[in-house]
């Protein structure tokens, strides 16, 4: 696979010709929303085996071989050139496919209302071949330690058909928000805890869940040790069933980080207790905040580098957003919330308004501005092939277990293309 960034004046047919492929193959691979009106700055995945590289001034066979981690002799042999031959600026070299590593991938999926929509079910079917876990969001803890179930429809059968482990997401959400009061009630009452674990076990057996995933957020700082003790009890209980236990963690950069989201999440303890953790490395740019990248690479790296100092890298899954946001300007705190959009929707907007897509090299994220039909200016930050490849590179560099997506149902075909190119998905 190769990522190509559209330059001014380029057409799809010209791009296809440069890579020895066809416009139809590029359209199909990317589910291209704007084949007749490409956007300057738009990233396109070229569906070829390996990739091409055009020599730049100052390049040598040695520097190119180091850049792509391929022996210089092999690079010369593949391209039928002598080791001593000087390279010409603009010369095209073929780079063979990279070695894949094994990794695990999770997809959260959030049904709304009382039934799973056909579109959401279709999204689960499309993603399942690329997933290790499928995580319907969510089973809500009630104050009597029962659980309110989400609609599941065909999710269990989709998981079974694709060798995917069904993940049971258990939350302390009450009245549409995470409740520290509900958390405290459960975590400090042994009778309620035992009843909750009994109910989780019954439901997990009913549907075939084999990973129990606790996403308990905004807990009181004083309940930190109570949460750790509860997880130890849960691990012992579910271990007897042969099930995994995992948790979701807020994105911290130190053990002493202050804030309602962070203090009750003990990275070191979760790393010792759980089979793996999912760190929510997204929402720096969020619907109620100022325009910025949702998961800028610098902050994401800092969180994960702290995480691997407390938790084995083999137990850490990086959280990754499958969405961006469209902010109406000027941004006013407490003003209109940004609209969540998929990468495909972002490309359509840029094409519709004929604007250039910029790329922030520090954040490793694409963005653009446009003016709507009523004259209001907007700023959009989203994900594309470049930004997701940057996260894949970080995952490999840090030796992490894998990646967890929030959330399925938002079109991002380039992600799955590049996932397949970079990794062999672990199935359980």
C-alpha cells in the first residue's frame, strides 16, 4: 500500500498511471467520495503491493535503504540497479512490502435506542474480519447491581462467524453520564459486588462474552483502592470461567495526575490485575472545546510512554478515534457544540466547498476551513491515511498489544486498508 497526497492539477487517472494501477481500483479501495473532484491535500491509499519512492535531492541508496528498513543490496537487486550507480532526482524505486507484526484490535460499537440499526450492523460485519474483539457499548450497572442491557441483535453471531471475541462492556453510567455516586455505592458494598459479578456471569454465558471489560469513569479519588480490590475479585471470579478481564483507562501522564477523570485509575494496579487495558488516547479536541486534533500524536505519545513505565506494553491497547469534528467559528466556550463527522464526510465537505486540506506535521492530523451557505466559517479536524499510519508506527515503535477504536459506524475505509497492510490481526 502507498499513501499519495493529491497535488494541484492532479487527476485520478494521472495518479493511477503513476502507480501502475487503475482509477477504478483506487476508487473502490478508498470508497472515494469525490473521484471527479479531488481535493488538494487529500490523502489517498494506493492499493498496490509494496510502494514506490521517487528519489529526492541528497538521497542515496544507503539512505533510502535505512529509511525503509530494507538491505541496500536487496533494494538494488529489486530495482535492477548497481550498488555503485548514482541515483537521479525523480528516479522511481520500488519498495517491497513491509514485514507485518501480529496485533490485537478492538471495535466499540454503540447501538442507540431499542434496536441495532441496519447500518450499524453492516458496519460490524465489515469491520469484524479486522478485529480481535467486538465491544457492544454498554451494560449499565443499576443501583441494585442488576445490568441494563444494550440491544445486541446479531452481534454475537457476527463475532462467532469471524473468530472475534465478544467483549462485555460494563459501565457506571447513570442518566447518560458516568456517576461517581453509583461507583461508590457498588465499590464499597460487598453484597452488591457479589450480586453484580453473579449477574455479569449469567449474561456473559447467555450471549457468549469471553472478555469482561470495565469502563468505570469519574470515580471518586477515595475509591481508587476499592476499585482495585473489586477488579482483583472480578479477575479471580472470571478466571475460573476462562474469561479475560480488561479495563478502560483515562489518558494519564503521571501517577499523581489530578482531575476527576484520572485519580481513581491506578495504571500500575490495572497492569497487574487485568489481562489488558485500553487507554482512551483521544478527545484532546472534543465537541465542547476549541478546534484542534482529536488525537494529536505528541500528547498520545506522552500518555503511552508513561503507560509503558507502569504497565507491560504487551497489555496496552492504544485508543483511536474513527471520527473528527466540525466546529462553527468563532469558538465560544459553552457555545454551539462541534458536530462529529466521519473522515469520508470531511472529504465530501472539503470537495463541496473547494478548499485545500492542510496537514499539521506536529499533531499529525489533517484539517481545513470552509464557509457554509449562510456565510459562517467552520474549522474541521479529522483522520486520514497519514494520521492513522502515524499511530500504527507509534504502536509498533512502543511494542503495544494493539489498538481499540471508538467507535464503529463511521466510514473510514483507509484505516482498514492500512491495518491489513501493517498487521496480522490476532484472532481468539
